[in-house]
C-alpha cells in the first residue's frame, strides 16, 4: 500500500464527513486507489464513532480504530500509526484546521528533498495573545530544561516514510509526548510553512498545557531531580558559610543567645544534606519507576473496516 492517512477523533462529529471527502480526494489524486484512511476514536463523547462506522460501510479504504476510553491525543496518534500500513504515512488532525490537501505539497517536497519527514510549521501561531505567548514559553522552558531544540509552532500534520514510522514506534514510552518523540527519532526532517485555520475553540486549557509541560520535561530530562540535588548542595554551602560567620561573630564580636548558634547551624546544615540525599535517591528511583511500570498506553476495543470480519 502506497499511502496511509491517519487522524484521531475527539468531538469530531461536525467535521468527519468533510474530512473524509477531502482526504479521499487528496489521496486519489496522489496515489489512485492504493491508500487507506485510519481514524482513531479516542473515546469521543459525541457521535464521532457512529458517523465513522457509517462511512466505513460505504468506503473500503476506511479503517476505524475504537479505543476503550479516552487515552489522550498523543497516545491515540501512536495507536493510529501502529495500524497504518502505507509506504508513506500522512498524520493530520481531523478538525479541518489542517487541510487534507496539504498532502500534495508535502509529498512534492518530500520527493524533491529526498527526506523522511515533512512537517508543518505555522507562519504565525493561531489563537489569542495568551495562547500565542503560552506556546512560546512552552518551547522556551522545554528547551531550557531538556536541551532539546524542538521546532516552534509545529502542527500535527506531517508526511513520514515507512522506515521513520517504524523507528518512531520503537519508542515504548508510557507517557507519550509526540513532539519530543518526533525529534529524538532522528532522520532528515524538513519544515513546510502552512496556515492553520481556527474552526473550534482549543481543548488545551492552561491546566492541560501545564500538565503536558510537566510530562514532557520529566519524560525527556532529569533536570527537575538534579535541581533538587543542587538546591540541597547550595543550601548546605550557605549553611556552612553562615556557620563560619556565626563562629567568628561569637569569638570576636557580640555573643548571641546561648545555644542559638548551634541549633540554627545544625538545622540548616542537616536540612541541606537531607535534600541532597533525597535528590540523589530520587534520580535512581525515577529510572526504576519508568522501567518497571509497563502499562499499555492504549487499549483497542474494536477495529472496523476492511480488517473487521
């Protein structure tokens, strides 16, 4: 099979029919009938699944993967890529903020540049001032804490080669952060400037963005743990210096209340040492925790379409 188009469904009922029509037209223009469209229902609370199943009955190219519950956008995307069979895989959101017709220009650039990935980058991040600023700070904080220079303002839409997708699926992460996985998988990846539309209100609230930031940083960096250690070391150093100051003050200048010097110095010094030791232990515990908790990141309830008997 030459092409797979992969998209996720969550509150996507108003867009499914048009997305399917436009994705079908783009795929047929590019590869004829040798394609498939894989839709992953991520526990959508509306009629997205029912509408997708109806389309399945009329289109043998359509495959619907129904997850047992809502697992999250990134995990649903990984599940869709795992079910894709094409030599080229086009990943895109189904809400029509990203145009299915981008497939044609992405494919042409991939052919000309001979690369493994063409990914979309917005000319200007959509949304209001808060959404744009929060997006900028997200990438800056992520880069500062992990050292990974992720491309800014990327969108979901990307055309990938089979070997890249197979390498991407080798990451057996339990906590999936797609932008980070796309980056560390490597291969030659080139941007394509696009204009993303705004068809609906974003579901990424401030709380959800903060959750993604924490998850992404802890998935790709041990900086929070090592910062605990360095904080403890700094406290210990400051406590030691202050202890010397108090001793000098006691011998050569005014004497403080009896017992106060030793108590304060002991509390600060021991507190700093304890934080340092907890930080060191935490680094090792985090590694053990990540390796031993092997929960599946999604569970497929049923697959509808040409694979469904």
